[in-house]
C-alpha cells in the first residue's frame, strides 16, 4: 500500500504521565553571541559537483546558517534554545512540509527534518530494503507514491537551502514484535543507517528520474544525528552512531527540561516531559503524545473535541517554553509529524506555539545540529554549572552571579 504515517500502536507507548491513556530568505539580527543569520546564497559561487549517481551533490557551504557560535561570557544569560523537529519528513500531498518551511522563513527559525530513507524508495523496489530481523521489503510505515516522492525531494532540497538540517528517522519503523528496533544490535543499527543513507544517495537509480535535480548536499557529511522509531533502541544505536561520526542523538525517551549531557560520546537530546494543562502529570513534547492522552490513540476522534484539544496542545508547548525561559533556560525540544491527526489540530498547535515563541528576547529557534555547534563552543565548566539546575529552578542570585567565575582561594 502506498500509504504513509506511523501506525497508532507503534507510538502509543511514548505518552508520558501517570494519568496517560497510553503513552529562505537571509535573516538579520546578529547579536554578540554570534547567532544572527548570514546571507550566503545556495552554494555561494561554487559549482555543483555530483556525487555517485547524481542523487546528491556538493554545492558548497550550506546557506542561511548562523554565524559561528561564541562561548558565553562570564555572567551572561544563556539563550533560550528551541528545536522543532519532524519525524519522517515526507510530503504526503497535504501541504504540511511547505507550510512549515514558509512559517520558519517568516520567523527566522531553523528546524531538523528526520527524513525516513524509505520515503525516497519506490514501492516497486521495496525488496532492496533488508531490515534487521524482518523480511525483505517489510515496513511498518507505508511507501510513498511516485508523486509524493517527487514532492518530498522538492521540499528536502528547499529545506537544506533554507538552512535546515536533514537528519534521519531510519527506515521501516518497527516498534513491536521480534523485529522491533528495541532489540537490534549495534551491527544491525549500522546496517539500518547504511541503508537509510543509500536510499537518499541513490534515489535517481532506484526511481529512474535521472533528469530531476540532485539533492544539494553530501549526505555522508550532512547526516550527524537522528531519532529512532518510538524512541526505542538507543543503547545499541549509540556505538554505531559514534563510529559513523554522529554528533547527537534525539532518541532518548522520557527526558526532562534540564541542560543536556553526552551519552556514549554523543549529545543526548531527548523529547521532554512538559506541563499538560488540566492534568497533574506531564506529557512528552510531541504531537502524538498529546493525541494519545486526548483521544486514546484515535486519530479521528469526534470533531467537537478539536477546539479544546488544539488549545490544550498549544498551551502545553507554551507552558514548557515558559517554564524553561523563566527559570533554568534549558533547551526545549518539540517533535512532530506531517500528519493531520484529529483534524490537523497538532499542526495548528505547533504553528501557534512557534509564532508566539519567535521574537522573544534571547530566543534561538535552531536545528539540533546548530544547537550541538553551540554546545561544543562552550566552556565545559559553564555547561556543568547549567546542568546543575533542576527543572524549573532559577539560578541563585540571577545569571550574572550564577555564571561568574569562581573566586580563587
């Protein structure tokens, strides 16, 4: 079947909380911290160099990137980072991919798109996919139609030119049974990653569309992080990801709003528990987890619920933002899918949250890769100090006192 989207049973376990049912245009405004946006055009003056069969290419430095990040000065207030990310990142004819590209451009935002490798593989070539512990060609998400593959390619090209990151959501999205990603070995994760990369790097060969323009990046260098299906299998993924030179992983389940640390040599950047209005428990910062608690995994609940649920989801994202912004300034990570579940209310909630967050003083709407760049530029002692703050904890004496150098005896 040429359908798409995540099977409801595969993501249900992600919901969090005791009461859960289950669980570009160049931009300006550079500040001292070096996080304004440059104006380099696509590939600057460098000529395109095709890679492999011409599915990907080298076009020079990625355009529309922030200036190199600077280390925090002693006593300086840290920025409030917010990362919007998209699992799968396929355009299914709903217009959601271009909708959020336009939104990002309008508000100076950068995002991470976790592209599923299978979304660039035609269904009639599905047996090229050899998923670990599953039959050849198997997938718990659908293959895209040819028209939707073409649209996905179009918007992935645009996303990169606009300065967004292209990560990976791997391939077949296996979350249950003997083939679940939860049980894959590091070697099997390595094989899965290599297949995801190969589908991106050889879509021209697999589709026969040799006259279509290439993707404007070298995916071997572009790919530095991902998110696993259903947030499963991170422990065995990390050694494989580190061996491939990845810089971060966004697969850890049940994170909290504190400053991140490295795990297995990579920055561990999890979805987080955030306040859930009307409830005493928190919910993971992802659209499906809102849905799982609101409509108990039903993606087409009665429409009379939609206005309240839309407002509740929006308020949840904003409550998570406000809690960090007003206290420990921990980064906020929001995950979504290009899906119209429950009338598209979660897309509306994500858009409204971004609009209301953008433009606030000291806010940086960045990709995971850009955030990793910032982390790597910081004094490890300052990061350790930031990590000492608990969820919702304000720095004692304010930031100037909290991040000033320790006095020598």
